[in-house]
C-alpha cells in the first residue's frame, strides 16, 4: 500500500489529531453546489456536494465551526461547537430562499514593515455574482484596490505609522443583500523626524517628551501664500502622547466675523469655527491635514454646567492662557486636567500689548470661554503692559464683531 493510501487510512480512522465534521444534504437542489466549512471569516475547507449528499471534512480546528452552501436560489447552514477531537454530525437548516450572504476573506490581519509593503486577500461569498468594492479608513497608512475577487492592500508610502481598517463590500443585488468584511492593517515602521508625518510617528511611538520641547517653531505656508509660525505650546497636556500647536503671534490672519448661530454663545456654533475648520483647514498643507486629530474641549456655560465640543481647529480656554479664570465661569476651573499652557507660562506668545484702560478690542485673541456676565459675551485675551507689570490678561466683549483667528490644533496617538 502506498504512503498516500496509508495516510488516508490513518486519517479516515482517526489516527491523525483532529475531528470529523459530517453532514448529509437531503435537498437535491444543492447537489453540485459548494459546501463550505468556515470559522468566523476564515474558510477552512470547501467541497462539491456529491449525488449522495453525504459530506465530511477532517479538521484540527476547534471552537464554533459553520457549514454553509448556496445553490443560487437559497442557502443552508449549520453550526457545531468543536471541543475535544471527535466525530461531529451537523444538522443543516434554512432550506428556503433568503437574501442573506456570507462573505469570507483568506486573512483578516495584515502587518506592514520594512520588508512587506503590500499583500493580497482573496474574497469568496455566497449568493449571486456582485460587484466588490473596497475602502480604507486611513489612507495615510494603507490603500486598497480590488480586481474581481482579489483585494490588494498596499502601504500608503507616506512613512506614517498607525492602523487602518480596509472594508470589503459585496454589493446588493436584486436577489441578495450587501455584505462586508473588514481587514485590519497595522504599520509599525515609519520615519521619526520633525516633518508632520514624523511628528505623528513620534507621538505614536510615545517619544514626544524625549524628542520635542515647548517653543519649537514650525513655519507653515498656506495655499493663499500667507505664512504662520506655529510653536509647540504644550506636550502631553490633556491627552497621553499629545503635542499642542499654537500660533507664535496673534496677527498672522486677517480679521473675520465671530458671529454666533442664534443665541448660542458657543465657539462651535460660530462663523469663526466654521471658517477655521473649513476654509482655513483646507489651506493647510495636505501632509499637515493628515495628522491633525479632533480635540475634545470641555468648557463652562454657567456656574454649574459644563459642555464640550470636538474640532480639529479650536480656540484655547481662558484657564489655558491665565492658569485661572477671571472673566469666564469659575466652573471652568473644575475641568479634568485643565491647566495653563507652558507657552503662556513661559511668555512665548506675542499678543497685542495694551496699556491700562486701553483694551484695543479688535486686536485681542478670542477664547472659547463664555464670559460669566451672560450669554452675549466671549472672553478675549491680550498682553497687559503698565510700568513693570507685564502679563497676560483677559476681558469680555460683546459676542460677534470682527476678530483675529487664533487657530490651535494637536497631534495625538490614536486610541
């Protein structure tokens, strides 16, 4: 007897470590269809259903396994919980027409490094033939294309570390619903430098406190030709692994309206917020846009109430400039992790300088802290100079009017 026959004999009689998964398909309309043995999204085995309807698989997999088949009009399936190696009989059910698909990917995890910059994943699915589309949740890390049922996932080539979820979707048809499967991509290698992508990699690697310091300057040229010098204003301030950037001067940008929506005295409801997170953000270099994350900012709207907003470009709170509240609601002092930005503590920011009783309202920078005088005021910051006194100060002014934007943003390690 040949070795192959010996091997089959031992396998058939259980001498190999594993289990037999057995079923009998009694519906003759499934004869000739593919019967698939799977675990989650992973296809373990598949075979053509013979005329007898009797099928068995040998596997060393454990856990919840699924048998499924589709004859083009209807589907059948059955599950079995495999523990110890044994023979398991699976009862198939669902021999009625339905719209549900099953989808399988040959892998659901991809990791890029210095040697691996692309990988392919083969997709199989039940139901009729349909278009397959792909999308990447983070195109700075990975891109994806599809040719028939083969998905190619590639390193985006930007030197940016991080993760991306590539979603593969089999489209809806007249007979079947759409179905998706996710491939998780991890890229652990990337350049560590002071480029924007490099800074992102620094925080992703937890090296920001070692490699960066408050006051470092980063000139940025907008698409309209204006240049803003941003400085590092704080590190690991209210997020772990965080670099906060603020303008070095108050007067880089032209004045624009700070109009509110209705009676809502909130930055996120203002024309200034719309401008900074729309027109202004779109003028930033593309690599810079790609590394900026939203920051959740909590602030006080009364002596008892805190609210919050999340924006990519935001304004500082009064407490972050002064280290206390003066014109804002005292409730702001209770916000978790709130403290003065080191760039203000170290006098690194140039604001409009005023003298006693001369505020120069149109030159102050706006904060997102409402004044405790009521719903019609925002707190504004300036530089107060009088004799030997030289300090940051705030006051409140009527909401609305023209102000100079003071765009701030941060780069963080993504959760």
